[in-house]
C-alpha cells in the first residue's frame, strides 16, 4: 500500500509541479481540497490497474495528465460546468468544496479515459 501511495504522489508532484510544495494559501493542491479530491482520483486510477504487480509513478502520471488541463491549483478559475465557476483560491477545505472538486476531476478523468480508449480523446 505504501508503495502505491508513494508512486501516486510522486506522479502528482511531477504532473502538478507548479503547485507542489507551495503553502496552501498559494496552492489549493497542497490544501485539504486538493489532497482529498486527488485521493479520489488515485482510487479511480488504481482501480483500473490490472497488469500485475504495483502501479508505477509513470502509470499514475499518464492518467493524471488527463485531468491537468482542467485543474486550477494556483491561478485562474475552475469551471465545474452548469455555470458554476470558482476562482482557484475560493475553494475551501469544506465537504461541499471537496465534493465539487472531486466530482469534477473524476468526471473529467472518466470522460477523457473512455475517449482515449475509444480513440476520440480531446486531450
């Protein structure tokens, strides 16, 4: 289990390098909302692993790249769809914000992964 966590968070640190290691006031990635919502994404990615052994950081990074275009950890505005938009630093460590971010990232991940499998990714 520890090896999976290390591989995943190593991949996250590489894919989201601009927000990694910054204080929470400068990066929502290093804030409760980022850590918890990406934890849900980790579960979704790991559930797909069926190659035997343990998933590597490269395996996780390839899938995290699918959600990178919609992440606004350090600047810009999140577009959650349905007219719901939030500045990057307006996400709080509250269950409603965590769920909003997690659902958005999971929805995007699943959509992009299925499109990639079908050969129609907008990536």
